[in-house]
C-alpha cells in the first residue's frame, strides 16, 4: 500500500490558529477581500493585517490573490502580488521589499510525505528576498530561498534554493540563464 488516508492525522497546531479562526478568514477572504475593487489596495492590506499578516507600506495585492493563512505571511514595502497568485501558507512565506510575484504564480510551502503510509503533511518556509521578480506562472516549492535581485522566468519551477548572485533563471527545474542587468 502506498498511502492509507484513514491513518492521516493533522499535526497539532499545524495551521497556527484554531479551525474556527481559519474558517472566519476564509469567509472574510471570500466576502470582503476577493470582491473588493481593484484600487482598494489599502483595504486588502488592512484585512491581511487584521488576521496577523505583516504587510509593508505600499504593497499592491490584487483582489484575486489566494492566501491560506495570513498569519504566516510577511511582505516588505512596495512589493507587488499579481492576479491569481496563490500563497499557500501552510508554512511561513516571506517576500522582501520591492519584489514582484506575477500573475498565476504559486508559492507552495507544504506537501505530503509520499514515502509514509500515513501520508504525513509537512511545511517548510519560503523566502523571496528584496528586488526579486517571479514572472508569470512560476512555481516555488517548499523550503526554497531566492536571493536578492534574482529573476525567475515565466512558467519556471524552483525546487531548490537559489542563493547565487543576481541573475535570470528559467526552466523546470529553473537553471541560470543569464546575468541580470
């Protein structure tokens, strides 16, 4: 047998808040965050801060952004989070200042251990440092750190940290393509 889901157990305090609090966030996200007019960036920053996110000044978050647990999210000043971005915050996600996460990108901090019959869930933090640009439809896996000034090209996937000097990376898995600027 590969996995027996009847034996799966959510680790204690995995979400970081009680289930009822998670449900309130999901209702607020559905009723007040997503339907808000595009220009109400301050409103969306306010809602995220209300639920424990650390959001810097001037952060632009589009109304279609999906955030699982805002209390596990930090975004630095003047960063942009584009349309349909998923911030799957089973673990901490930290995005530096002046960073761009473009439309349809997916930052995934968690997964399951397929080698265990109990299909254990785990999370590992993601860190996107200052002045990075994740172009459209980029996937970032659990535990990845992207150093300052790095560009990840459209539709690329990053499974290991990129801690080199600034450059442009692309592909699946992403590899260095060129120097930046």
